[in-house]
């Protein structure tokens, strides 16, 4: 059973389609890398998986739950690249 499941993920910013029908399955123990050119939709995809961005279409599931429910249940977490949220952090 996959721990992260993304089906038909679409993200639009106005008329711009940033992510177009992405499918992704991540199984326990797997490491996944999203690689692509600037503007390819990597950040938008990750933001949808972590529940920060609401998709225009498609579905994201983490352990069978929506991203926000999975975070609230302690089944997922987000580690940002930059740690400058608080002064001196």
C-alpha cells in the first residue's frame, strides 16, 4: 500500500496550468525526488501534497487521508529547506 498517493493532480493559476494531471505513488521506505526546470511545477506539487495549496483538480492522499487530516493526525510532517521562520533560528 502506498503512503502517498497523487492522482490527476492539476494546479492552475488563472489561465496558467502549472501542474497538469500528475500521478505519483510513494511506498513506505522509498525516497522520491522531483526534478525539473524552473517553473515546471515542482513546488506547486509539493505544496499540494503537504496541504498548503488546494489543487484545481485531482486527489492527494497520505496514509489514506487528505493532507490536512494526515498532518493533524501526526501521520505526516513538513520540513522546510530554510529555517528562518524565527529570528536566530
